C-alpha cells in the first residue's frame, strides 16, 4: 500500500499511524508512517510548542516513533490503539496544556494484513483554545446521560460538600472503581485537602486523607509534569505503571504503597487555574475508554462548580473581614453574638470575653491625620493577634475590638490584658483600655458582655484622667 499517496488525498492535516499489538494484547510502539504535506509541516509547530529545540526545524522521518516529535503520551497511544487495533472510529478533542490551541482529531481504522500491526488515519484541525471545543465530541448516549446526571446533581439545592460527596460516589460507580477522590490544592498554603471521596464496600485501599502530610503537596505538584502537557493520565496495566515509574519514581512508590494498580487522573482547571485533581483508582480495565471520555467532560463541569463555590466563599469571607486590620468585622461579630445569645441565651462551655478599646484614636486622627490613625489600628490588631493566638478577634467598629477566648478563666484573661498593654509599649501611641468577663455553662452571655464592656469603659476613664489630652471630644 502506498501510504504516502493515500495520505496526500486528504485535505486536512493527516498522517497514517501504525500501532504494534503486543502478544498480551496491549499497545506497543506507535509510529507515524507518513503524512500529507500539511501534516509534515505541522510537526515543526508541534515540537516547538512542547519545548523541543524550536530553533531547528524537526525533520520528518517516515515510519519513526511519534515520540520523535512530541513527548510520550499515554492518552495519544490509547486513542491510536482503539482506532488501529480495536477498529473503533475515534473523534477526540486534544485540550492539552502543552499547546496554545486545541486539536480536533479524527481517527479512522484501516485494513491490515498483519494481525500484530494495526493502521489508522489521524486527521487534525487546529482550533483556538476554548473549553467549548470539548462539547463538540461525539459521545454515546450512555455517556451523555451520565454527564447530564452529574450536572443535575451539581445544581441541587444542598450544601456544596454534600453535593460533591454524592457526585464522587456517582463517578466511582460509573468507573467501577474501588476509590474515587477530589483533591484540592491550596497554592498559597501549599497544602492539599479532600473535598469528596468514595470507596467501595469491599475495598481495602487507604483513603487519601491518610496520606496528606506536609510533603504531599510537593508530590502533587509533580503530576502536571508527569502528564507532559497532556490533559490526563490513564494507567491501565503494568506497562503504563512502568511509564509512571520511569517519569516520576516518587509518585510510583506512593501508588505502589497505596496498592493502586490502575488509575485515571484529571486536573481540575478553571480559567487557567489549577484547582486540584479528580481521580479513580483500580477501575474496570476493559471500560477505560468509556471512563476517560466520561470524566473528560465531567471534570469541566466539576471544576467550574468548585471555582464558583470558592469565589462565593471568598466573597463571604471578605464580607466578614475588616479590610484595614485583617481581623473579623462587626458583621461577623454580630452573627457570633447572636449565636451566643440564642437558645435561651446560654452557652454550653466556659468562654472568655474581652473588650479592648484604643485610647486616643481621635486625637491621633485630628493631629496626625487618618493615615497615622489607620497605622495605629493596624498595630493594635497585630498586638491582639499575637496575644490572643487561637482566639476570635473582631473589630467592633471605630477604635473598639471584641475578643472571644474559648476555655479561658479570669486568671488567663487578666494575664492576656496585661500582655497587650506591655506589648503596646513597643509601638508609638498604642494604648488599650480593656475589660473582661468569663461566661460559664448556664450563664446568660448578655450579662457577661455587659460586665466586660463596663470594665473596659472604667479602664478607659482611668486612662483619660491620667492623660486628659487623649480624651475624645
């Protein structure tokens, strides 16, 4: 067969691929047999996009392994195997980070006289990078219904954590996996957290949260490099696991210790930001193609919902944060006090209450300007945060702060108030008036609030008697 002449009859960028079928039925070497001129010209573009030497044009060598032009990619090998050996037409959108464009790929099986070698065409169209390109994939009715079911669950009126738990269990069942998990990455704190996880009743796999030590974030950071710019990792067998062993030995050892034999892992990316990963362990090997197709679209919706939820949480946090000092604001304090005074106006355990008010803030504002007053408040917040580490600190408004210290007694609160007054001497013009009270089980917290407030004002009056120039008008 004159494969070159055959490829030249295609108008889109097209090549002919050969895929070796190993004796165990697995995918062997994948080679680019030949291609039309458009495809051959695209080789240099692809190699430059993935970081090869873009100063030299990569010469096309017929029948060479595809890894001459792009890094080894298990997903690429999978679609080639499905088309060339399993004789399945494949329509795939390559939405890979290594390119600044998407590739809409069409693979069609070709006849072969060699039972150990399959052939297929690979035609590609380059598109501007857009998540909507994923929506043009041809998927089965079964896959479409599974994705729609997930989307419906994501929009239910339930707490987000509960929704994600149901979604993860549903995905685990779709994959026929022992374990499924959504892992979030906090890039500022350099830590990972589990958003949702599900494990089959008969599975002995250890849950991800048992591995989340202080070093795990560094391991998770390596996963994108292991993908080499691809859009996921699918490990089906020992051969694929050897690929992980070669490219990422530390991760391989982690998977081995966790008794993971098969793995599908997708990054959760929204607006170019890596939120974390979703993965399924020890899934049904024969259904790997269906699992990958389902998760490829499902993760797009999951990532979008996670990003939206994080944005809402950030807005809620900002609505309770005093932007000047970094402590919680009056809105958050009012919510907290309301919670304390509800349910017959009692609290279940011992709780220390402190009111701390700045002395002379108005004097500073009037004589040195509001920038000096703002600095005074920031320094005051620093003192309180250092002194009441582990407590709840609120800026009640203006020059007044409100602090809750769980489990504190009178002696501890007296020591804390003495400490903030000693610390304030390290800053120019910082001076506190403070009052406290301890709420014990069965006590009306409103009475404690009143007592602490009264003590604070008494302390303030003592300060102004000694320093009349600081007194507010």
